[in-house]
C-alpha cells in the first residue's frame, strides 16, 4: 500500500516491510526552528518599570532606572549582587498627583526615565517625580571594582528635561554639558518642544522651539536624539532629533502621521530681536520608508518606532537604522530602513517647503533665499560678520519663523527597506545593530525587539545582482515589552522590560552543533565551522578548515557531503521493524535548513519521495 506521510517537512511516517537503515542528512536552506537559549535574568526588586539602561563598558557597570529606584548591576553577569538607591517622589507631589486623578500605582511615583553620562565620575539622572519631574547627579567615582554609587541631595527641576508621565515618549542627549531633550513641559503633555538646558559649568542659554505652533512641531512623539558633527569644525556640530508627528502638509482634516528628522546647531543662542530664546537653526525633513509598488503606488511605513545610529570609522557619517510601522487600517506591518547622513544632509541643503496660493497648499519655495542660508551654523572661521545667531540679519530670522520644513524627503538606501514584516504575529518596535566582520566582509546584524516580547536576530544580504535577501537567524521569547542595549566588546545584548533585565549572548554558535553543513546553513555572520565544531568567527584566525557562507548558505561548496565524511555530515542511523510503521524524524540544528526526503532503491540513486511511493520498494530514506 502507499506510504503515508504527514505534512511536516521535519518528519515522515512510513510502513516498513524490511529491516531498513535510515541515514539522515541536512540538505539545503530555508526554514526556521528555534532552540533553547541560556539567558541570564535579573528580576530586580519590588519596583518594576525598568525603562532605561545605561552601560559603561570601561568602568564595568550597568545602571537600570525603575520605579523609585536606581540599580547598579554587573554587566558580566546579572545574577551577581545588586546595589540599589531608593529615590522616591516627594509626598506632597504624590498627593497632588492622586488628587489630580492619576493612579497611585502606575503614575504617582518617581519613574526614572533619564540616565545620561555627565563626566567620568557622574551620571545625570531624571525621574517623573509623580508628575513633578526632578533631576540630580549620581556619583559613581573612579573605582571600577567598587563604585561609590551615591545620589546627590541637591535636586533641580526636570521641566524641559524629562516628561511628567511615565508612559510619554521622549528623548534626551547630554553633550558638552548641555542637555538636549524632546519632551512636553506641562501636566497634560500638550506643550511639547525641543529644549536645550545648561548643566554644571555651562555658559549656554536655555532655548526651545516655538510653543503651540504646528509648523514647528505638531503633536510630536519623540524617538531618539544624537550629536553628529557635520565637518571638522566644532562650529558645525549639530544635534539631530528623530520623531513622528501629525503631518501639516497632508491637509487640515487629514490625520496622517509622518516621520521626521530635525536638526539644530549646538552654538545656536536664539535671535536678538525676534526668536529670542528660540531656535534660529531648527529645520526638519520627512523620513520615508516604503516598498515600491506597481504604477508608482508605494506601501508606506509612516510611523517611526525606534532609531539606532551605527558609528563608523568616520564620525561624521554614521549609518542610521530606523524601525517603522504602518498606520494603515487594512494590514499590520513593520519595516527596517537604512539612511545615510549624506542623504539627510542633502535634504537639509535642498529647497524649502512653502505654504502659498489661494488654498494655502504646500509647494516648493522658489523665491530668494537670504544670506547666510537659513539653518547654517554661525562660524567666526567662515563668516566674521556672523559670529553668533544674534548677528543673523532680520530677514534670515524672519525666514526661519515660517520655513522649518524642507521640501525633499530623506529616502532610504537602496530605495526600500532591508527588512519587512507584514501581517505577522508581532510588530517590530526596537532595534540595535552590531557590525560583524565575516569571511565575505562586514555584515550589519539586526537585533530587533517586538511588541510581544521577542528578540529577532536578522541580517540583510546583498546578492551579486544587487537584490537583497532577508534572513531571520533567530526568534527568542524574552519579555512582553522591551528596550535594548548593546555591548559588542562583551558580545552581550541587554533587554529590559517591566519585569526585569535579560542578558543574551550575541552569538550562540554551539547551538548549530558540530556539523559543517549545519553551521554553513545557519548563515550566521558570528559563526563558522572551524574543522571540529561551529564556533565564533574571528577575522584574524588562520585556520584552513574554517568554513562560512553568509551570502548563499551553500554547504555543497563549503562542506563535502558524503556518507563516509563524518567531519562534515552528522549521520544518524534508525532501524525499522518489518510489518510495523516507523515515524522518522529529522530535526536540524540550523535555523535555515529545509528538510527534503528522498528514497533510495537497491543500487540506484536517491530520488525525491512521492506521496504514492510504494513502501515495499523503500530500502533507505534520507532527509
């Protein structure tokens, strides 16, 4: 009678009418299978709300901000003893928060939202303070073996530095003694702005975007901020902000959301007669992440969820990775797009957007642009007449009041995402990127957090015809919701959530076993077959037996697959009893392996197994 097979590619059931020896061999690549992962968890104390991580690899500590507490952990192992600082909100602020209708459990406490390195001995910390934000300095000292870990008793207002709500999206970056923050400054979260606030020893002025002006910011949700130099001159240093907001150019009644990148000059001190204590160099442009479609109709991923700046050897030109999601009601989807600083600068150096005409439509501005060009940083080196933004002519300041938006958008590298997930069980929410040296050159490995608590490890491979292939290396269930921090030198990924912090290794090559073909099929840039087992790849290694093929994952070219070659193929022998049905299983270690079953008749070549294969002719099965 015909052999009966189940639909799972990893197993087959067959009636055996003879003593058969079954040899199991892994062949080609496509499917994914999870493995048990050893993870170190830190569940913290009783506070919860672990929203912010700060890692210092040189000093050897990991700070975690929680509800009313700051924790000091060892990044080498999270299960080592933890030191704790109790930092609650003032009682009167807690009572005022409760009377305003907020929850004592989820709102009326000091949720630590900001931890930024101030110098080699201090960290600047801010918390919500029961809807009364407060900031102070955390002293850690120079002793790497036993940091002092003390909180300064001198508190200062966190207004314009930290949000009132523990759930409000915000961003902050401390650089050169100045704190640049995108956050709201009121109890209701309605007045959001981009601020610069001076800290100890700074001579700069407090400055912000214009309040309640939708052309500047229109219901923004801030995602990230980074200090990136434009040239070798410090006068050109800028801070870039990434956020999403209601699109003013989409129409008054259109609720469409666009993603933005904005920038300000560090040496901006505001105007002299106009825009006093307001940015005079603030510009913003749209970030586009879309999949090209037929007839020019693209699938748009409009809403920015997270941003990661991957540093390169050139500090002026890092690579920007962004996670975007759809705002469509038709389908759910998320994508990862990559941007270059060259394309971002090109948008800011291009034409301005302008609102004109009888219906006040947004068009490209083609009028005269004043000198110096709006958005340019003042520099005594290049322009002795304009040493400060207070020296800018009135027409420049007047132009900036009405022209913050650039006309040209910022397009991703390659014109499309490097990774997309549509109608999946999860949405991508977080990203950190590690540049890994592999046999074929460097690869950017994406570590992605999802809305259901997974960590997805993926890589995008460019083929010879310049097409890209998305490869999902792993999917790990970690937490419900998470934030991520990366430590490439220690080869560790730290993931935080409301429940605690998890420590994951960036590479887990041992899961792929000792077989050359399975290690090759994994297509993991971290791993290679060293002649004995699948182990971490080191570019400096000179071992001739080393095998790795991230680009194609072709074991035939890397590993000779023969029945007698035990070094390259794992052989598994299974015996069947005559007259009984045997259930044959084949579980590959490689997450990229596809199972193909073949049958070999006596003295003949292996052939694919068909659904109507006569089991009396089965002498050997191979998968």
